[in-house]
C-alpha cells in the first residue's frame, strides 16, 4: 500500500506471531514475541519509568523496543488451534511513524484475535507499575481497512488476573484512514476471566498492556503512534 513505508518488521512468513492460547501474555506469563530480534541498546537504568514520565512508548527507540525500556511482542490464537495470523512492523502511516499490527482475524476453531503487547515495569522483581496517580490510557491510533469504522481493545493485566486469558478490557472505535486520539478512563476497563471478573480494577499494580483485534473476522491494519497515561487537570 502506498501510504505505508516500512521501518522494521516482526512477523511475516519467516517469523509469525507468537502462538498463544488466547492469552494476554506468553507462556507462564512471559513475553516471547520479538525477543530474538536484537538486544536492548541501553541499560535498563538509562530509561525512565513509564509512570514517572507518563509515556509508555513514543517510538523514540528502535523497533520493537519501547521508550520506557520494554519491548513489544506479538501474539495470535494458533496454539489453541485458531487460524489467525499477522505481523507487526515499524512504518510511516499517513505521514506519522507507527507500530503497525497487521493480519487476519479468523474465528475458525474457536480462535479470533491478534495482539501487540508490552510489559510496563522496568524492575523484573516488582514486575508492576503504580499508575493510580493517572486517570487512564491515551493513545494515537489509525485504522486502514474496508469499513468506515472499526473497533479494537486495550487489555491491561495486574495481579488479579490469575489466568493467562484474564485481563481488564476497554473497547474503542475509530474511523478509517484518520489518526485519532483515544482516551480510555480506568472506569471503562472491565474484568474478563478468572480473578479479574470478580475483582474491581486497580491501577496500582499494572503489569502489561496490549492492543487487540478480537472476536470478529477481519483484515487488520492498526497503527499505533504514542501511547501514554493521562491525567485530567
């Protein structure tokens, strides 16, 4: 497509998305999607915590690394027998640099999602960040496709998510071919799966965030610019 210029890529025929059983993290809660691409160029101590700066990723680091010292990984439903597929890359979309989630969501064999996700904490011991001083998640996104609008999810995980498929989910809808700023307050995140369904959402110990196309057969082309926490002043 003429509106895209590729900067880097994870996925495609040589390296498909990490195969996950409908989860928001890799096996045993570990991120495994793009870890073989390259090593982090800077020490963890060189990065500022996302809850100190408010920025989860502004795409200032080489793909697939985040500006807060973590790394984007990609997942689909294929281990559980699903047929979804896709790739993730750094590209320029309508004049703006983006991490692009591209693929095909299939509902065959009880599947139905593609996802890009990253851990939030720099400290592997604590494994979480306290975002309770903020009011929610803000992201710049663009969708390319055949429909006038399309819906996607943001998934958050914290210690209440006791199973790999548990998460807190919020849905947003965006128009085609237009960069859009989305704000999702904490109140819009609803628990899904064991643990999170029975525990009110708490932003004090966030572990992971993901952007997901789920539950609908479609060709996916979702571009993510900056993603951050926001506060209402």
